[in-house]
C-alpha cells in the first residue's frame, strides 16, 4: 500500500530563486511551522548525496537524502522511517516570469503503521497543501535564513487559497 500526494502552485519568483531556496532543506525551518529542526549532516553545497536530519512536530527524527539535483528544474529527497517518502519537486518557468512548482510525494508505510496509514494519509493531504502554500508565501515575501520570525508566529495554511487560480492540488492513492 502506498499513496501519492501531488500539489502544484505558481510562485512569483524565477525558477532559480525557487530552486536555491527550497532545494536546501535547511531553509524549511523558516517557512514550515511544523518543522521543528533541520540539520545538514554533510559538508559542501547541497546536491546529490546531501543528507539532513529532520524533525517535524508529528513524527520521529528521520534522515533525508538528496538523490536528484538538476538545477533549476528538479530535485528529489528520500527518507526512511515508519513511513518512507520519496519527494520529487519539479519547477517550470511560467510566461509571466514566475515558476510553476509541482511537489510529488510517494508515501509508503512500514510495519504497524500500515494499519493507521489510511487515516494518516488523509491528514497529510491537507497538511501538504499547506506546506506548498507556506513555501510560496515565504518566497514571495522574501523570507530567508536571516528571517527571525518564530515559526509559531507563521500562519498555518490548511489549504491553498481557493480564489487563487495559480494554486491547484490533487492527490491519489494506489496499492502496490
């Protein structure tokens, strides 16, 4: 059993800016209020092989590894844990000079978590819509590593703005 969660959003920033900010998971603590910590474990610039130790509010500490890095078009991170996730993000330039970002996550439960997975994935669909909306907001507001706004002060976004034609989303489940 696995599930795919896919979200697409348009961001008013060039693909290079979006890529440089979001492909570095170390920035997630600045725009995702559910990200408790993100520690880079490898030296050098972010690229294939870069590893991060991550903790989100509702999950265990996991290690995430960059397995694809094609600036400014695409990156992928993979992690293990009770639910393994392969997250691939693709970027394409829009005619207006912005970026269409698509986040495609393949989620696979392991062990006892398979029993709770149907409920968990419903919650994660909504949460992931908020994640891409927060990423978009951070980029458009120019939030960066120098931003000292506490994560708890950041707005929680349950879903993308329904009045925004640039924010779309879809999700699907499939069995293995």
